[in-house]
C-alpha cells in the first residue's frame, strides 16, 4: 500500500506545509528506533515523560524530512527540506491513520485481550500457523495506544491473517483500539490483577476489555471464567461464540491434563471426537494459553490435529517464565514480564515444580497497579511465599520496605535499586 505525504494529510485532516510530496513507508514515534530515514514520517507525540517535538531537529539532522506536529517549530525555516503536517493531537492523528489503513484489508483479523497471556497466545498462534498462512502480528507486545497503530500499519496485501493484541490500563481506551484493530474474531484470555487500580472491580474491567469485540463476528473464551461468561452472555447475545471449559458443556471440552517432568498432555473433546496435544510446559498459565490457542484453531476451522507435533515445539516467550541455568548450580526463573499477584502465584507454583533445589529465593520489586491497599497486597504476597515454601526474600522498593514486618522468613529488603546495588 503506497501513501504519499499529501494522501496522509487528507486522511488525518492536517494542514500541510510541503516542500516536496513524497511516498511514506515507515512511521516513527521514537528518535532512538529509526528503521529508515527515507520515506519515514515522524509523529511528535507528547507523553508523560517525553515530548516528541523536542527531537524534530535531531531527527532532521539524521535524515528524517517528514513530521506530524501540533505546533510548527520556531526554527522550521532552518529545516529547508522538511515537510510538516499540523494537527490538533498527534496521537489521535496516528490512530486515525491506522484505522484508515485497516479498512483497506478484507482478510480475517484476530483481536486478543485479557489481563495475562495476550502476547503468548499471539506468538504461539504465529508459531503454529507459519507455513500455512502469511500472518502479521504486533511486534513484541505493542498493544498500547501507540503500539497498536504502529502494528496495524504493518498490514499489507501479502498477508492472509492478522493477529493483534490490545492492552488497556483504564476505562475509555479500548474504543480507540477497536477502531484500529476492528477484529473479525475476538479472544479474551482471562481477567486478573493487572492495572486494577483504575477500575472499580473486575466486572468493570471485563466490560471495558470486551469493547474490543463490538464488531466481531465470533468471540472465543473460557466459560470457567464466570465474570467473562456472564458479561458476554449479557452484552453479546447476538454474536457467535466459541467456548472451552474444564467444568461445563462447551464447544471444546477439556477432559484431562497430565503433567510430566517437562511437558503436559492435554486431552480434549470436540464434536464428539477425542484427541490430545502435548506442550513443553507444565505451569498453569502456559496450559491455559495453549488451550486458548487450540480453541482459536478450531474456531477458524483449521484442524489442530495437523499441528500436534508443532504444539510440542511451542517456544518460550521472552521474559515470561524463562528458565535459565545460573552459576553455582542455581536455576533462575525470569518472570519480569508481568508484575501482579496472579502472575506471582503462577511463577511461584512453577518455582516449586523445580524440585531439584533445596532452597528457594524470591527477588521481587514493588507490585504496582494492583488496586489493593498496600498492607493487604503484601499480606497476600506473604501468604503466597508461605504456600509455596519460599525460603528467602529479596525485596526492592519503598512499598515492600514499609511492609517488611509481614514477612516471617529470612529477608533482605532495600528501598531502591541503587540501595540494593550499594549493599
């Protein structure tokens, strides 16, 4: 899809200051991540920490000539070959461009939301479908108000399927993501603690996340998540659904999960036919994510039996329960991708399964965005440490330092990373 600078000016309703029209191929929002200066368009976005307008001159000196701004720089006469598009809000302009680009394609788009597992489900679907379909998906976990438009911009006529994840941290955000992704098929993984401080309860958070599915033809979810099930029945009765469950009747019924040392056998039934897959993971989160993936394959009518061997090769997703060998016969589990009580419980459960070690140490920073009062939150953390037989705690952060008295095991608590490093 070829856009010119003036094409984009019309799409985002910008006032244009053009020296020379040109084709635009790349969108930039970060002066540090330049893919190409030729055919690049920089959106100067104002954020909490950085203002993109402060980097216009630097980018011009590096070779970028096209800019979307909400204020023309005072020094613009010094940038003799630069093109500017003037808008009221650069982030809204970026999102408007992405939404227009999305409308140009008719192949299926899968939209994924939920508190945890979005990136893993997306990456595992991509892994399984390679060679079957030309799939475009968010790079890494580009699922935010800025990440989604950059991801949608990558859609092209060469693709046959798009898979985009959408993450929100407060009410009112999902409507903007829905306009850009506009998924045909929607999947919600689960509802948990992440970003809970901005929602009154789990039900409100569920309602907000489900706004991604406003124009979906089909919604995929687990019936065992009662709030999700109730809200979909109440608000999406006109939609086609595909459900899975371990407890109730569903399109995909999970019959049994058999954990071995390094793998899990998942037995299931679909349309009165029994089958199974094996995945190279044993933790509960990975098992749930794999079943979500299995459900998507059935929902889009791709026979999962063709993928049985590929399920056995599902990769670890960076920073999510990465198991690494350390020095002095240590094993390190890196779970820094998420920071909430649910993720901590899953990680500690996984740690306990590594029973080749006699001592277990947890290194944890302050848990943010839980929605719980500080003492209540760390009381829950202390209970998890006891439940999973953690022997030692290293805590880093002001909040966990204030609640040090709640932890009845050997511990080293520091108020900050610098305090930790200095000691």
